C-alpha cells in the first residue's frame, strides 16, 4: 500500500453529494452536547478545504478515552485522533441555519496522526466555491392543503331563479 494522503477535492465532492468514499484528515475532534450524551463534532480536511462534521453515536467506539470516549484501545480497532486519516464510507449533508454539516455514518480510521496536509481553508468561505455553489434557499412557507371535497359546501348548479 502506497503513502496515504487525503483525496483531492474530497470536501467539494462531499458537499456536492457525489457518490465517493474519500480519504480526509481529521483536524479537530470535540465533544458536544450535554454531559450524559456522547456526541462528537469533527473538522475534516482534504488538504485544501476543511468542513465541519459530526459522527453518529454508533461510531463513538472509535473515540479514545483521552478525547472523552470510552475506547481504551483494548481491541484491534484503530482509534480516531487529531490529524489521523479516515476513509468516509457513508455520509449525508444536512443544512442547519443555512450552514452545511456533514454527518458521518460509516468511517474507517486508516492511520495514526500524520503531519498536517496542505494549508486548508474553510470550504464555506472560499470565494471560488461561493461563485459556483448557490446559497441554500429557505424552505417554502407552509400552506395548509385545501379541505377535502366532502367538506366544501355543495352548490346546486341547476337551481333556477
């Protein structure tokens, strides 16, 4: 196996929802939410851009204890860590307050921490991206459906005057 590196334009492919299994570098892992919940936010990078993501709770076994996880590395599963490389097997992108958030559904840790690849900048703030990707339109206002025909008043068309 050759030298591992982030996939070129992986962040772009993720946000365009291309069917890819990119390799990215984890720049940051942070526990979020209430103390009784174990949820983790990550910043991931392809070496050129970075973006925000969260992992589903089913992947918490990948979080080592020094980052607030419960994995004590007793098994053969490589753990997530800052600057490690991961392959994203499955993901979705949701927009929260018009900001994209990549939800990582299935990942594989490929390497221990590596030196930082590139000089990544925010995907959202890149003018080249802003020129190509249209802003997310707000959802249309809710309009209640018309009442069913049986609830509408009946009009006698043949009534004579």
